[in-house]
């Protein structure tokens, strides 16, 4: 019984860790299957108090074992109630629910759940995991998060793989109880147990090594020293089709048009 409990604990930590790690990987998306009711979209948010630091939409397909990840820069401009704002400002002034509604409208997908983790959680997790070897270069979870978010490093796939490998290593397994406590008590999420099971099946079957990059392209510009990205309305939808004509993310877009 103890072994079964430990295995379940490891699975939960591994699932949530992969979700959290995915948020540092910019502009990633993989194909999944069209018209598949077994796919789910999750909004993942990394915050620092009232500030949103990173945002991703993740799609898990429990049938095809494919994972799609789309990162949306927080400085991206959008229209809300006929006024121009940014992802970051919308989060700060209107909150998660309004942000979710706008993302569903822009992307044409249904968001099935959310997971939000604040800066202290990242710092504590980084302290627990310790030093990680990324192809001969040592880093920490926190440093990798910050460097990738600031676009100082481009090897985010290697970082995700290294972090995952560290957690499932003999020494990493010993840290599972601490990580479990951290993620179950200090991470805000409404992910249902059934959805968590779907995520586990995908990750368990394919692992984090299947991730590749895909950018939500737009026009970057600066105003008053601040960076902004303008994305054409059609580009929000076309990004789905660019991934694959059989993308499960397109499923929501097509259903919205019907």
C-alpha cells in the first residue's frame, strides 16, 4: 500500500511539475487530433503577486498522446470592451475569469481548467529540486524560468527534459514528498481529477521530450519604453491551422464557427 501511495504521489508531482515547467517554454505547440472529445485545454499562469509573468494554453489529448502548448506573451495587445489593453493589464485589472473569456474568444477554444502558481512557489520548488544539469551546464529551476521568460536562453526543450529527468532520478524521488506538499497546498488550480488522469496518460506515454516550438507571431513595438505585440485578429485563429489541419486546438475554433 505504501508503494502504491508513493507511486501516486510521484505521478501527481510529475504531472503538475510538467505543467509548471511548460510555462517557461515560449511559443510551443504540438499537433493533436481534430474533433476529439478526449482533448482538454488548460490555462497555465505564472504570477508574481498581482503581476502575471507568463501565460500558456496547453492541450492534452488522451487518445493520440499528443500535447500542444501555446505561449502568449503578456505584452500582447488585445481589445476588451472596445478598448485596447494587454494580457498583463487585463489580468491585473479584470482578473483570471475575464482573461479566460477573452482568450477563448480570440483563440476560438474552450478552456477546461486553470493552474496558477505564484513566484514564491517557483522559488521554493527551485530550492527543493536544487542544481540541474542541462547538457553540461548547471542551472536552477528559478534561473531557467527567468532566463527563458526573458528570452536569454533558447534551449527550453533541453531545460524541460533535464528538470523532468532530475525529478525522476533516484535522488529526485526522495524530494517528492516536499514537492507534493508544495504543489497540493500552494498551487491554485481547478483541474478535475479526471482531467489530471488524462494529463498523466499523455505524459506517461510520451514524456516531455515531444515538445517543439511554434510562435504566435505579431508586430512588436515600443511605446514609452514598454514593449507591445500586436497580433492580427486572423492570426489568433490561423496559428491553430499552422500547427496542423488535424489539431485538436482547431476543434474549438471550428465548433465556434459552426
